[in-house]
C-alpha cells in the first residue's frame, strides 16, 4: 500500500471486530477469529499494543501511551504500531477506519 494512502495516526482508528476475541496470558496473547476458527499468538508487546488500541480512540493516542509505557521514542512506536495494525487488519483481526478525520 503506498504511504500516501495511509491516514495519519490521529485520523486512523482501530477496532476489534465482534468476531474476534483475545485473552492475555503471562507469555502471550491469543487472538481468535471466530469466523475462520484461526487463532494467532502475540508476544507480550503485541498483546499490550492490542489492549491499548482497544481502549483508545485513535492510533496516535495509543502510540503516545505505549511510547510513555515502554520508554521508546514516539516516532518509533508510531511506525511499529501502524505496521502492527496493518498486519492484524490483513488477517481480519482488526478493522481500521481513517474516514473519521475527513
């Protein structure tokens, strides 16, 4: 996907569809797509990213919270979070909406 078509993180919201459930464990988070029956394992960092995305109105706010929590520069977290969101969306585990800004 060309970078000029990707909404800015502040304009991009992410939500977990109704057909997706997840549960965190000590060493991983398991995400299950109830429509396909496939599950995916996330490491603790990915699990935390998913938890924060679920509780924030947009990707930028999630990135800000995660940068503060992990002590990583905001630009780095923002980039990693966008990649993470796109990967989950490709697997049907996350829905991205960039139309809320326009």
